[in-house]
C-alpha cells in the first residue's frame, strides 16, 4: 500500500479499461457498482472525464475480420475505436442524469466541462484510449490520470507469464518506457502504451495504475487514502 502524496483537483480523468467493462461479456454488476461509486463522488462536487476502452469486443471484431481477409493495422484500429464508442455510449447512458449527452470522439469536441461526468471514446488510428485520456488531461489541465484496468500495478515483467513478476509502487516515465516496446500496435497490452507514455513524459502528467475491478481500492484512491497501485511520473 502507498499513500497518495498529492491531492486531486476537481476534475479527475479515468481511463476505464475495456477488459473491465467487457472482459468476456458485459459486466453488469461491475457497471452498476461503478456507477454508485462515481455518483457518490459527484455528490461531493467532483467532476469526471471517463475514457472507455474497447475490451474483448474489439478483439472479437479484429479476430473475425482477420479470419476472412488481410486486415491492415489501421483497419484493426478502426474496429477497436468503434468498440470503444459502443462502450462509451453505454457509459453515457448509464450516467445519463449526470453525463454530458455528447461523447468526446474527436479532440476538442467539448471545450468546457458543463456536466459532472463527461464520457470519451477512442479517436483515431495509432492513438489508444490511454493516449486519449492523457490528451484530455493535458487539454483540461489535469495533473494525473487514473488507469483503471486489469493490472493492479506496473510490474517488472509480464505478470501473467511470470509468477515472480515484481510490482512497482512508483516508477519514472523514463524507466517505465524501458519496460515496454517503443511502438504502438493494435491490441497492445500494457498499463500505458508507448505513444501515451511519450505524451505523459513530455507533458509531465502522472498515471496512477490500479486494478479497476477493486472499487474499494478505487474509492480509497479518490478519498486520498492508502491504496494499492503504481504511480508513474
């Protein structure tokens, strides 16, 4: 467990992993519990930008297309982007009373946060939803993003393949980027992808990696209490 050393501002940017929204099916219980959690913090006066990932549904379409024809990386990205848009519309519908009716699917589509919750999806090929979350943080002058996905931490190696993988509580962007490939590819798996990591390092934006399923830990983080995760800065 680590203690968050800085306070959140009024606006909090969350990259909600598609593996959390749609692991093998739509996780209705999680989505219901997530709504209750976020609504509770909205009542405290917080504002949220939530960027939806694509999850398994994006890979289902990518794999299906690849079985029928040769698919370019750009087309794979577009399939993934439209999956994030479906997930984003689902989140917007779930939060309808508090959410902006417009989903941010291109940069600067919304210039002012008029609602407690704003939902975003993927934007364009070569840009993951990690990148979108960081770009929105930069545009709205937010100092950090929360990466709420499957991994609970950044590890020194693939924690799925290697049971002895060691988690970091803190790591610099410079050292983090040494752990991941230099180039983005569709379906890439890491807490923050290479393109997003470059933006974060140059813009001096932190990323807080947590297990998105653990909403108690999520709440502790938002309350600025001890939480389990990794800060990349």
